[in-house]
């Protein structure tokens, strides 16, 4: 039995693209979904899948860098966080340097790790590759890494986040229009 599935992305991808595999992974989680990504500009499918999972009672955690290396992408990311928070996703900002990990772990059974960010460009334009590892021991090891990294995070407080100044929220919404290009 194969325990690793390789999925790629780009303008001309295989039948099961990286985007399809990622949405399938999120949609089939039953206990938890832990995600680390330096850029969070999700496609509509991923955005909806994460919200549905959180609203369905699944423990969804999203870890992002506190300070991004791209100001415009960081501003656009914040508009997506609003929807995640409202659906019950727990958001963490990594404060010890720039988080560059691209990792998804679900239910102590599946790990997705590779070069793709959680953004439009990685799924639809760039030539990325991720490994989907179907091995419990590996998933548990990666979960330990995620939980250890949480020690270096500050958790977003939804009530405070949703009270950001109007000027800031408008800038975030404006930059979101450009998220497929960032």
C-alpha cells in the first residue's frame, strides 16, 4: 500500500490537482485540521471547506507569521481571517521569526507537506509539489512540531480582531481584490 501521494499544481496539472487534494483533505477531516502557511490567500473552495469544517465542530487551527515578508499579501490575508474567526477557526500568529512552513495535519492520520502556500498562485499558477503522507506515526510527529510552534505564537482574540479600525478593514478588503495576483 502506498503511504505517500504526490500532487502538483500549475497551469497544466494532473487529474487530481494539488487544489483538489487539499480540499478533499480538509473536507474529510473529522477531529482536527492544523495548518501552517506563510501566506493565507485561499481559493473560494478552500475558504468554504475550512469554514464548514470549523462550523461542523472540527478543531481548525491556522498558524501564520506575525510579520510577513510581503506587506500587500499580509494586508489581504487579514480580510480572509475575519471569515475564519467568525466560523470558529483558531488563528495563531508565529512571533519568533518568519514562519515559512507549509503543513497540513488532520486527525493523526494524514500530513500534507511541500512547497505550496495556501494561496491562489500556489494552487493555480506556480509549479508546486506536495506530498500527502498517510501514516499515523508521521502525522503525530508533525502534530508535535505544530504544537511546539504554538508555544511561540500569540492566539488571535476574535473580539479584539473584529474591532479593528474601519480604515484598516477597508484597506484589507481592497487588497483582497488583488489576492489572486499576490
